[in-house]
C-alpha cells in the first residue's frame, strides 16, 4: 500500500480535489446534450408502458435511484437487475415499455446480453454510457453521453466522477420529463402520502375539523355568559355566533374576552353581539389544510370557523389539529 494521508489538511485537500473533479464532470455534461437527449425524452413520453431501468454494479445503484426518481415524478418506472433479467426477469419487460440501460463502459456483459432479446421484443432502448462508440450505445435507439475525463479516484479506477455524472444526467432527464408532463407539487404528493409534503398538499380542512356536537356555537343575542360557557365546554378557544338563518354572524374568542374585560366592568348584561368579532375569519371545508395554516399565521389567530357555501358553520379548525396531523 502507498503512504496513507496523515494530517487533517491533507484529508481536506483530498476531499476538495474530489469535489472539484466531480464538479467538472457534471459541468462537462452540458456540452454533451444534443438531439439524442431530445429523442430519449420523446421515446419515454410516448411510452405506453413503463420505463425499465437497468445497470450492473455501481451503475446499477445509480439506475435504481433513477428508477425511483422517475416513478416519483410522473414517469412510471422500475429497476430490473440485468443478471436476473437473463434468468427470467426479462418477462417483466414488454414491447410497450422503454428500457433505459446504464453502463459506463457500454460493454458490461450482463447488460449487452439483453440486446438481442430487446430487439426481438421490439422494445425501445435508451442507453447512458461514457463511450458513444460502445456496443450498448451503438445498438440503442437514443444514447445519452455521460462520459467524464477521469475518475476522482487517484488510481482512476473506482467509479466516482463517472457515477456522479450519470446521477446528474439521470436527474436532468427526470426533470425534463416532469416539466414536459406538467407535473405539479400535488402530483408529487400523491406518490408521497406519508411524507410531510403529502400531508401539506393532500389534507383538506374537512379532514381535520371538529363538527357535529364538537362545533362551538351560540345564537346571536345570547348573553356573553353563554358564549364563555361554550368556549370552555368545547375547548377550542372560540365560539361561532349564529344568526337566525343559521349563518355565521361573527366569532367570539379568548382574545375578545381580554378586550371585553378592559371595556366592561360588569359583564352580566353584556350580549355576545356587543363584543364579538365581525364577520370573523372563516374557511371552506375543501380548502387545503396548508392554506388554513397560512390564514392563521397571517391573522395571528389559532382557530377558524369552517362554513359551507351559504356561510353556515359546519366545523371548527384549531391550530393544534394542524400540529397533530403533521401539516405544520
């Protein structure tokens, strides 16, 4: 073995050199983008099946990540190991699919062994290699050049900058496709329902609101005492005030109570109409929960009345509900 690095400065210098080489490798991809990239995108956009991504070794790891990225951004995709494909898994691939094969050399035996079978199926092939003249590149319907001048590995052996370049080019392909499809943040959330983004973009107010007997409400003209009892009973920090037609006339909140105490010395004859907030902040049941968060934050309040199209209260939403659900 050679002389190992021994000082912190040498270690940092090595890391910096690696980052510079890999940065240059990614930058060099810009000049390699040509009509082959356009053709690859067109093949995938026209695909009636799925994109089957394959690769061996380190390229296989990149291929697996690329398949996952495509699948989560609007392009149905999955990974097939090339070795397993030759032993039965090729049955997963149909003529309606597009195969995206990764190999830095373009000569990986397990990958090139699939070529005759793919041709027989008539399945379009997109290759991503570092050698445009390689076997895999020459037999592909579209070729993406991910070639780099050298690996970051000082021995120029371990796949480093070449895998980084393939990863970046794969991301470029996925992003181009998602933009071409008009893929939205809500579309992304549909494939990530368990994540925080999914909760922000999928949960609606009606999913979290308190309704039925949990809806705090008093009639217009009620004594303030009744409003205070309702706030205490429901524990949401406010109550809706309802007019004779069942519509929301206003709200009375904990904050209104503090202002009421400053204004009145004797609360026995005070009606809720005299001190409520009109017309009161409100929201519809089908609005995204994330929009309710924005309204609460902008208005510096902790609860909202939920109303239907006729402005009749049907629920109540508290900041605690948004916290508990993971929207915030």
